[in-house]
C-alpha cells in the first residue's frame, strides 16, 4: 500500500510539473 501511495504522489507531482510547463509555453506563445 505504501508503494502505491508513493508512486501515486510521484505521478501527481510529474503531472503537475508537466501541466505548469505546458501552461508556461502556451502563455509565452500567446504573447
């Protein structure tokens, strides 16, 4: 169970970073 939670948290952090990166690129391309 602990391993599952750790993996889920890592995936969540990666997705959050990826979303932030994409939003940054989208904003820079709009300007």
